[in-house]
């Protein structure tokens, strides 16, 4: 990767994460939307961002994915930290935009698409961890920046898991997406934020390990 | 581009914009549809039109996209004006068709899918401008006429932004789509039309600038 | 096309049309489904059938498409008639299957997904004709049997037009799909059947003409 | 296939079936979801699993598909039995995960997405058999592990048939998916389980036979 690309990579991670979080959480908060609509807003935007920012970044828009790429030597540790900071900044600004829109629309602004759960803490870790594991594993096995079809597959896993876990954990599937709204609304979303972030890390590490175990010469041709 | 192709380009821009506006606004006005259905009607038809009219036109169907292509020297300024006129004509005839259908069905015809917003004027500019920025940026980075997959990606961004901004600005995401119905129903839709058109221009110019800044040798291979 | 392929072609047209009509009309009649669900049942099954029966047939599953292919010399007139008969037989058996399922489920069987409209007869011709024109034009310009992506584009136009015209004409978009259920339920569906079939023919002829006018050396490489 | 790939194949069949059954049945049981949402949760996850586990397995995640592949000599009989056992184990653990989540969420756990039908037994056999026939035939003709587009086509047939047969048989479309929840909830789901499994076998055998009859030199290039 050339030197000049560095700043562009961070801009891409920022813009992509902004798009995903703004679109998904605005749909949750401002549109009277059912779980499928919310899932498609998130998953569709991930697919668009994966494909649109290809060539500038590995296109993660998710700290859990960035971490797994670093574990698997596809991303340097220092770069990974830069990506994650750009993602968190994008998510926080996106939630600020949704918050501003909600206030202007005349709502109380207490719902800006934050993640909360009625499960016990260990169960949040299990559910979010398992879901993030699948999201990251699919990313590692199917590089979404290769073809638009692969971008759709990586968006589709977000859609399916979003509707499945709607009543369980929201879900976040991405620590940055959990952080963004929690900063503004505080309360339960902030209180449970540790669970969501920790679950993301656990899912990421497990996916990186299983990905290595499953790797074959055949599959590596396609996914790397 | 050959001389003989000129007229065909305008026919394609007219037919594509007619399809998009007729399908999307008819779904809003005549089908008791939720935001996802409306978003898929618009986004799905854009994807179909992008792919189906490839070879005849750059496939914009949106003045904001045509303007950005002209700024980036991918379309001559005179041609751009022709494209935009064909798009506006297509949108106005499409709304006439929806108006005629609504009357024949026995409704008052006061809802033909026009765009209106409860936001303040500056907020309309911010929201529509930001959304149009993303629509145009994705188009500039992922040429929808190249593969059906890229056409789907460009349709998907319309779906996701349509559901996210449903309660904010409609949204239009395309000045021609805002003009079409406003001509027939007047009132608030006509009153706010300036905001929608101006927001489209601002989003277009910003996307053209950011696209140039983000351009790399690698990405230009794919998106040009 | 070899001699041995002939029978397989008719089996493919029969199976594909059976799948499309059974899936779409069962969703209308037996699932408490909104217009989007119905549109996706029809459009999704068209996409699947287009791709799955490629290599056996041009994959029309729609008399309006078969007619346009014959007009454009892509299908012999005698073969076209065979395809259309296989399509009508598939549609009628599919509606029989839905009728049998409805009775076994304990409904009256008076709703098996038939097409009816509250529009005036000339307006039915205009709406169905215009919609079928777009369906056939997209098919002629984007061969759905070439790639799975093109199959999706041809399915997507069905989804978008189905939701847009849900309250106008159903819609049929395919004379065989209108014939199937009308045979069993009679009444208004049978009374208006002439409108639907005639609209299909008009849309088909117009699409074949416009397709020729729009054809360029560039586009013919891709669509033929 | 190398010796070392064997265990990985079983892990892939286990993980893929776990993903499909957990996502689909959790959506049915825990999200207040309409038939389209449920269909997209199942079909979307199949598409993701088909593409993500390519290179490790033929990617069946369904005993009806594995059986048809064995009949058509694409899978050895001994391997097929191993695949089916891994699939059933994945489905049972997935239902255990959904059961645990339901209890933790405070529901009675009596709905974990099991399949039941109000049809008569012969009609269950006819409906499930016919639907599984189409699912397997599409798989045999369009290898989902080849491109992401083909994976989407195989997911789409699940979406369309799921919404069409929602009120008829659930549907299962996959004996492993019927077995998973029935183990925990018993009752009607367990009582009718024989019908679902038998229907899957009948559909599989019929699809294998029709696939052979329809095979041409042209189509075999693409689907094998």
C-alpha cells in the first residue's frame, strides 16, 4: 500500500462506517420500521460500502473485522488501530446526525437506534459473540471487496442475523455501531456497552482461529 | 459516441427516468405500502434501468448524477443539459400517468407520491444534500452499467437511504423525481421544491469533489 | 438446437411457468401477504426459473416474451406456439395445485390469486400494456439466461412493477399467469381475462419494435 | 478431495446448517416476524452459507440435497451419511441455542420455530414433496458454490417457496430443519415429523431423476 493511500483509507473507513450507522440507526429511530426493514437498511448499506470503498481500504467498517484481519496478518496492528479509531469517529458523528434529525423532527431524541437487551449479561455475551463470530467468519472467507456479489453476501449475513436477533440483542454485530448512539443517550445502552464490545472481541478472535483451521489450498485461492 | 446514438441516449434517459418515477411514486400513492416496499420499488427500478439501458447512455436517470459526471469530464456540458431535460420530461410524464391512474381508480389524486418534509429548510438541505452526496459518490465509484452486480449496488443504496430518511424528507435523492409530482399537486411539494433541487446540486458537487480526492490508480481501474 | 432438446424445452417451459404461477398465486391466496411479499414471490421465482432452466430454453415462461422473441427472429413461430402452450398448461396446473391446497386448508377456494381490476377497460389495457412493455423490453435487452445477475435484474423488474400496480391491475405482466387462476374461479377474473391477454400482446409488440429502434452495435454484443 | 479435508467438510456442514436453522427458527420464534422476514432469514442464510463454505464441502446443509447428490454420483454414499449426520447435529444444537435464548428472554419456550401443518397427511407429503423437489432440482442445475450469484439464486428459491407455503406446511424444505426444533418441543411437530422427512426423501429422489432426464451437453457445462 502506497504512502499516499494512508489518509484515503481512514477517510474511507470513516465514510463507510458513517453511512452504515446513520442509515441503520435512522431507520430504527425515525422510520416506523419492522425488523426486516432495519436489517435491510444495515445490511444493504454494508454491501454498498464494501463495494464502493474497495481499492481504498480492506473495507471493514467494523472493529471486530479489523481485529480479526490483524490477527490473521492481513492488516498491520498499527493500521488496525487507525481503522478502528476512524470507525468509532464515523459512528459517533453518524449518531450525532441522527440525534440532530430527531430533534428537528420534533421527537424527544431518546431513541436514536441504540442497542439494548433484556437478556442476562452472560447471555448477551453468548448471543452477540456467536453472531459476531459468523459475521467475521463470513468476511474472512468471502472477501467483500472482490466482486459486488461477495459484497452482497456479506451484507446478507447482516440482514439475516439482524432479524433473527432483533428481540435478543438488537443486535449490534459491530462494536462501533453500539458505541455511536450510546454516547448520546447514555442509560441502559451505555451500561450494557461493555457487553457488546467484549462480545465483539470474543467473536472476532474465535472467527480468526476457526478461519485458520478451516483454511485449505482450494479455499484460499478464492477468499484471499 | 456516434452521431446516431445521440437520440437513443435521450430516449434511454427518458424511458429509464419514467420507469423509476412511475414505479416508485405509484407504489407510494396507490399501494398501501410501507417504507421498505417504497424503497425497493425505487431502488429496484433504478437497478433494472441502469442495467437495461447500458450501451445507450451512462445511465444516470438523475440530474445530480449527470451534473457530477459533467464536473468530472465524463459527460460534455451540452450533453448533460440534454440528459437532464430528458430526465425531467420522463419524470413529469410518469407523474401524469400516476395521476391519471389515481383518478381512474377513484382516489382524489391529491397523493401521487410527491416529496414533502416536516423539517426546517436548512435541515432539508443538510439531509437531502448528504443523502444525494452518498448516492452520487457510490455511482461515481461503482459504474452501474458495467455489471448487473454493480447495478444492484447502486439500486441498494437507494433502498437503504429511502427507508432511513422516509420520515425526514421522503426522500427524493434525485431532483427530477421531486419535480415530477410537484407539477401536478402544487402546494407544499411545489413550495419546498427549491430545497430539494438545491440540495441535489450541493450533494452532486460535493460528491464530485470527494470522488476526485479519493481516486487512486487502483480504484480508477475499476470505477472508470 | 438439436432434435433431442425439443421435448426438454417444453418440459422446462412447463416447469418454470408452474413454479412462477404456483409460488406467486399461493402467496397471494394462502399467505396473509403484503404487496412486497407477493412481488418477491413472483419476481424471485422468475429469477430462479430463468437461471435454473438455462440451456434448455430461452427461458421465457411468459407468452408476451415468447411473442416478442418470435417477432425479433430469436424464436421460430412454430416453436413459439409450443412454448406458449407449455406455459399455459403449466399455469393451469399450478392454479389447480393452489386450488387443491386452499380446499384442503379449509378456505372456500374463491381466492386462488386471480387477477382482477377496478379500472375501466381502456385503463386496464393502458396499465397492463405499459407494464408488460417494460417487462419484455428488459428481457430483450438483458438476456436473463446469461448470468445469474441478469436473471436477478429480470426478476427485480417483476418485483418493482408488482408492488407499483398492486391496486391497479394486480398485475399479471404475463397472459399465462392471468389465464391459470381464471379457469377455476371464473367471474370477474374470467370476464376481464380478454383485457389482460390483449394488453400482454400489445406490450409485447411495442417492446419488440422499441427494442429494434434502440439497438446499437454496442448493446447487441451484450444482449444477444 | 484430500484426506485432510474430510473433517473440515463435516465442520462446514455442521456450521452451515447451524447458521441456517438458528437464524431462520429464531426469526420465527423470537422476532414478531411476517412470512417474508422469515423467508429471507432462511433463504439469506442459505445463500451466505453456500458461498462462505465453498471449497470445504459441496455445501448442502440439507439431507434432501445430499441424498440427490449421492444418487447422481456427485457424492459417495458413505460421505453422504457423514454429511447428513453433521447436518442433523447442527440443526439440533441450533434449536437448543434458540430454546435457551427463548427461556432467557422470558417466553415459555413452546415456540422455537418448529414446523407443523393443518393439512391432511397425504397433502403434507404432496406439498412438502413438491417444494423440496424444486429446491433440490435448482441446486442440481445451479451449483451454488460456483459464484455468489448462483448462491443467491439457491437462496432465493427458499425465500419464494417459504412465503408461498407459509400457511400450508411451514415449510421445512429440509428434513434436518424439521428435526431440530421437534426434538425439544415434541407434540404435533414430532408427530408430523415422519411426513416432513418422508416428503424430503421423495422430493429428493424425484429431483435426481428429473435432473438426469433434463441434462444436456450444454447445461452440464454449467451445472457440474
